[in-house]
């Protein structure tokens, strides 16, 4: 039986995917420079560095899995997304490619799968 697709959750998942891609590929890693993110959240994220990836991908995973089901292929697709948005940071002068970021993102996805 196929999972029931939930349109609202799909919208949240798409918004999350786009937001994480944007935040990962912008020139600066500092979220306090992003005006539409609440100050308390951007300060927490900037202070907690790698941990913010875990939290972000946990939330994204929950939205994605709520929209299309909690299945291994969906987890693998999110894992690929996490890697794909980290790699271009190699070529962004003010950003740093970091395997720990990928590990933290994968950890968030794994938590969402549980």
C-alpha cells in the first residue's frame, strides 16, 4: 500500500528544502544576517554551529516523512540532499565545506526516521 500524500505537509517540506538550500548556498553562514529569521533563532543557530544542522534536518525530515511517508528511499533522498547542498561550499569563499556538517545533517535525518 502506498503512503497517503498530505498536501500541507508537502508544502512545508518543499518550503524546508528551499530554505535549507538557500541558507546553505548564501555567501555567509551567519544566520543573524538573514532578516526574516527570528533573532533568538538566528543567534542560537550561529552559536551552536554544527548542531544547527541536526536540528534543521530533524525538522525537515519530520515534514518530509509526514508528507510522503517514513520509508528508507525518502531518508536516502534527504541524505543525498544534505550532501548536495554542502559540497558547493567548497567554492564559496566565505563558506567552509565540513564533513561534520554532513554528519550532523545525517544525524537529524536518522532521528526523524525513528
